[in-house]
């Protein structure tokens, strides 16, 4: 299933795509596509439903973040060897973990606002993993059974804040609007192998990132296993699993960073695409 949330910010309703790609209203079946609904097994209520039997949503409503009410967004840094090389970093022996504030999360096509003091706002296409059931001390073999689904994520990053303002990555990752996710939560049963997904990111129509999740240093199942040894992953939590090469920081001979008026197009095979305009924060 391809599930989504649509409507004005703070007023999103749950939806589902039918076989023709039309948006259907799910609000008569579940109250929202959020952490609370996922936690009580709400996605199970959708099994066997024919999307074509649901009310069709007319027009082109705003698409919100594909999961609402998440408890945390956990991110993995330097998880592609060629991305580590372009940034001059050593290959990590264990996953590098940092957090992105949930206040950064927004819809996939909402404007990304460049902070007032920003000098080095950058892009990162990533596979997002949505947790479907509580994960604590899980094995690698059992890890993927804790996944509700997958989504496109753009881990927008301010590199100066991240690396030159005390060395704490969360500061460069958590600016308002720096966490577009969606357009869809694609349920795990529709993703045969999360380690075989093509991904890309364009800036102003030029291809910057091309990658495949097969080249991750730490796989999705290892990441879930690893994190669950340290803290509990709850339904609705989102993991951003790292980015392939081609970020602005790694451009040679001179790094390239985002500016107002730029656009980003972001996509992963089977999981949909995002399109964001860059604007100056007020």
C-alpha cells in the first residue's frame, strides 16, 4: 500500500493511492496515519480494503509528512563508503548516530527555509524507515519484522552549524523545514529488498546524487538491531539511513551550497518523489 497524509499543516487526513494513482480518503477507516494509529495496529485495518471503494479526493491537495506524531527521528551518518570518502572521513566501524528534531519534519513538497545565519545549507537524499512495532534488543534476523514501511527523506543539513559550531551534528540537521519525508509511506510488504533501491537528487534540474541502497555500509536490518540495543524504537519513529555521494560539501574543486530560488527534486524507486523550493527564512 502507498499511504499518505494530505491537507493543510496540522489538519492532515489519511489517504491511500488506488491502482490508477488516484488519492482516496482513509479518514473513515483510520483517524490519521500517525504514531498512535501505527502503535495500536491501525494499519492492519487496511488489509483487504479496496481503495477504489473509498471516496476520491479531488484536486491537488498539499501532501503532508507521511507519518504524523512521531516520537523521534534517528539519523545515521556516513553510511555510504563513497560519501564518507568525498567528505574526507574515515569509514565508520559502527553506525554514527545523531538525532533530527521532530520540529524539522514537514511535507515532501513544502518550501525548505534557509536559516538566517546559514552559509552552507546542503542536500541529502535518504531512505526513511518507519518503525511499525516496538523494537528493543532485536536480532538482525528479526529486525525487518519491526518495519511498517519505507519513505523518501531529505536530510537537509547546514554544514557550518553541523561541523564548525562545536561539532554537534544535531544543530546542523534540525533547522525548521530540514526534514521533508514522503510523499508516501510504502508498506513493507511492497518493498522486496530495502537494500536494492535506486535513489537520486537533482538541484535546479542537474543530477547531483545517484546511488543505490545496496552500497550502504550498515544495512537497514543492522541499523534497527544496533539502535535497539541502546534505546527502544517505538511505532511511528523514523530512521534516516544515510546518503550516497554527491552532496554539495563534497563538490570539487569548490563546495556548492543551496540558496534562495534553488529547487530540489528527490526520489527513490518505488517510493515516490519530492520537490522543494528553497526560500530565505523570515
